[in-house]
C-alpha cells in the first residue's frame, strides 16, 4: 500500500506561519500532480493548492491566494505548502493528494493545523 506522509502541522497564532511537507514514493512523485486539500470540522474537504508534475504551474483557492505557496522538490520527492499570515479560518486537517488520470488518487493521513491565540 502506497503512503503519502505529511508533516509540519501544529498550533500557531493568527498571523503566524507554518510549512507543511508531504513525502511520496519516487515512482509516484515524478509523474503525479500534487495537491493540498483541507477539511474543517463540519465542512467538506476542499482543494487549497495544486502543482503540476514538473512544477511549472500552480493554482490556489481564492481564500489562500497571496498567503500560501505550494512547491515541490522532485529530487527529494516532497511537496511543500508554505502558509503565511494564517487566520483562524485556516484551521483544518490538511491532506496531501497525488493525482494522475485515469489512475486512483493517493492520499496522506492528514496533519492538523490550528490557528488560535
């Protein structure tokens, strides 16, 4: 069974920063587009940011544009989500996703991000 392994979550004050990391097996990472999703309590899972397999194109949810940056290191098989100017409404479990159509997606186990004073 393939696993994506997230890390970097935690508790941070409003206005603070966190960097999430997601490590994937190399045979997946080099071919797959990577995304970060999040799910807040009582809400549906939503996409936060995504990046193409080569890292040449990124997209962001309107709610995080200008604050979050997705990047990938294809030598370390790792995708990152740099989160700045965090707000309480960013509190959620953040999930890493790997996608290559038409194959099934891969997901990580999630990492909790809590923004609170």
